C-alpha cells in the first residue's frame, strides 16, 4: 500500500517526465485555443488532457507512445472543431452555446434564468463579486458560452455592440 518497488517509482518519473514534455510541446504546436476553455468542448479537452496525463503517469498498462497518441488526437480534434466553427458559422450553433442575457437594465430576464437553470440569487452574487450592490447600476449580466457570468455596468455599456449575437 505505501510502497511497491523502486522500478515502479522510476517508471513514473521517467514516463511522467516524457509525457509532460510531450504534452507541453503538443499544446505549443496546437495553439492557445486548446486550453482556452471558451466553451464546453474546450473544457472537455482540458479535462481529457489532464486525465490522460494522470493515466500515463500511474498506469503501467499505458505506454508513453499510447499517451502521446492520445494527446495528439485530442489536440487535433480540438483544432478541427475550432476550424470548422470558424469557417462555417452555421456549425457554431451546433458546436457552441450562445451567450444569454440574464439581467438587462437592472431587471431580471426570468425566461433566460429559467432556461439556463440559474437563480436571481446567483446573479446577485455575480454582481456583488464584481463590486456592485445595486442592480440598477448594471446594464447587463450575461451567461457566457464558457459558463462564466459577465457583469456590465451602465457606465460601460457603450453602444452595446459586445452584446450582439453572431
């Protein structure tokens, strides 16, 4: 339970180091988007890469070559999804969710809250975390495609062009 053997420890160090270097190189080649977590697919890739690294480190049944192949496959799939969603805007609707305005001009958008399974209390919390104690000072609170809440104060709404749906 506490210790199996020195060869097992050595395997973890050697294969783990090689897997780590491989992952870093693949991430550098594949670009920033691979770990960008801009939407649910990006998050899945991030989690899968971490899980794959852990499996390579701890499982004797997975070789470095198999792990490197898995890293490459995940990065390539992410690259493909990013490319498709950029070149064909129609596919973006299938691949990513749309942002949702949950509060507009200090008033809750109840249908949007309900359809996104959020509560007014969660919107108030986001406002407080952004330093606002008065919802009337907010132009909008938006649920982004990555699940984060963006709080936009009245004095920074400008022409509202950032709220336009593509």
